[in-house]
């Protein structure tokens, strides 16, 4: 089995994690894997084996059982990476793992296929900065593309750059500063042990996420290229 370059990308909502993931996947030819995206794909599949049960959990506001999430992630990686070893150079695990249980699953799955996590990029942004960023955030109601009133408005006012849709939405928990702070608190609590474990392995790259996206990207790619060598 080919040895791929596998990266975990960690950052709170509003840290710019999605933007950096998009840049890295193009620059380093990596497959971007988000557990949320994988679940959303299966929600839309009318013939999917787990579609009904996934929808039942999400519609109730509950977490999909780890057993199902892990299985779907494994299938996604096997199909897109291990089945065609020349298509990508590796994987960006976007916001995953978020718990020790998920970390252990990922270790076991990758090890079984002769691979491992090579680097963990932690985009660090203070809570007060996240409030400023998230309170101005909105998304296309059709394709989900994210925008910001100050830092990333649509090129044409009121029209999505990606799909041309003219309707936008703001998450309820992006409207309330207290809700944003609570999300950050939960993020810190859930990722603390994961970061500690990866730090003990000496594979964490911590970057200042308050800088401009281009500067953050420059620092990330510089550090990853050192590790890749």
C-alpha cells in the first residue's frame, strides 16, 4: 500500500479552517474529508443503506452514532484514496477527529492500510476575534458557500459567486455572541485531549489564524513541506 501524506486540520468555527482546507487541497493535491460533508452526501442518497437512520438522528438534533460515522468515513477514504493510489497525494481530515474515540478509530484504520497521520495543523484564533468574524458571516442558501460582510462579500452584491443564487442565510448561533462563545468553549473542551495526544507525538503545527488568509496559508505550507521532506 502506498504511503500517503495525511493531515488533520483543526480550528474553531470562524478560524478560517475551511478556507485553508480549500487552498491546501489544490496546492498539495490532497483529498479534503469532512465528516459533516460525508454525512450530508448520504442524507441525500435515496438508495443509501444508512440514509434513513442518519436523517432520523440529524432531524432530532442528535449526533449520528460513531459506528456509522466511522464506517462511512472508512468507505469514503477507501473509495477515493486506496482504490486509486495515483489520484491524490493524501488526505486533509477537516475537523476530524474531535474526540479520542475518533482519533483511535482513525489511527487503527490508517495503520491497517499502511498509513498514519503525518501532521496536525491547529489554526489558533482568540475567542473575541471569532465573535467578530462569525457575527458577520452568512451563507448561500443553495450551495452553502460562506461569505462575510467585511472580509469576504460576494463579488456582485446579493449574488452567490459559486452558483448564482440570490438567497442567503445566517446561522442562528452566528447571530448571538453568547452562542458563539459557547461554541468556542465546546470546541476547546472537545479538542483539548486530541491536541494533547497529537502534541505528544510531536506532529502539531500551530499557526496564528488572526493573520490574513494568504499569510496563514504561507506559514502552513512552509511547515508542511518541511514535514513532507
